[in-house]
C-alpha cells in the first residue's frame, strides 16, 4: 500500500494518509464481495451415467450396499429388505424407481446395477426406506432458486402435478465447486408416493 509520503514527512499527515489508504482498501474489498445467495444442500449420486441429487436434509446416512433379502411378489424397484444401523429397511433401487434402463456400462466403464454401490437411508420414513445407488459422489450446495421449476407457483404443494424430478442443477451450479456435473433434483415425496400404501 503506497501512501505517497516519505518517512521524513509530518507524522500526523502520514497517519492520516495511512488511514485514508486503509479505508479505500476496505471499501474496494467490500465492493468486490459477492452478494450472499441462499443455498440448499443435495447429496449427489450416480445411477449409471446419470446424476441425481437427493435433499441432504432428508438423508439419515450412507453405507456400502449390503446384501438384500428379496421379497416374493414385490415390485421390480424394491430390491428387498436389509438391516441398516440396527433397523430393518426396505431398499428401493433409485434407477428402477425413475424408470432407467439398467443394462450396459456407466460413465467409468463399470457394469451398472452391480453390487458394491451405496445405500442412502432416508429420514422420517415409516416404514424405514433406503435408496440403492451406484455410488455417492458428494454434497453440492446450489442456489435455492434452482429447486423450484420456473413455471411452479410458490404456493403449489411439493410434488403436485409433477413426476419424481423437481428440477435440474446445471454443470457448475455447485457453490462448493466439488460437483462439476449437472444433476437432476429428486422430489422424494413424489418418488415415494408410488411405494407407500
């Protein structure tokens, strides 16, 4: 920081010039600050080559995918039941719930739908439910405005008149910078409505 006065100048003038320079630097720093944006956190998961975000507030935990016990007559999306954190949990295959084709390879060349993925246990579900995904990629914080479709009024109830996807976070929208790919936002109440009866 250059104040324009030499060491031999009047100390009061030097002091005043130093204070002026500091005030100018602080004012410039404040002008460069980005406006605070309200964000919401999503757990980003891979299902094959696709990316999906689950609201982090609805996630109780993530574990490696355990072996599931199949149930006779269950819908195809229900992989079965298993014990997670001491509780019997119904495990739904997220890809099957979304109608994805599970044949082929994912974006890193692995067979999709193979064992070895993750199970995402959901909060406050009765009976307890977990979603099986190929892998968990991380946590993304996105602008809250991306969580509501542009044509949905603010007073419209969640999931009403929509499928299980509520929006899309384009590439680069993660404020933390950890998740670079774009991902679809999963509306959990709409997704689970098909399986709760």
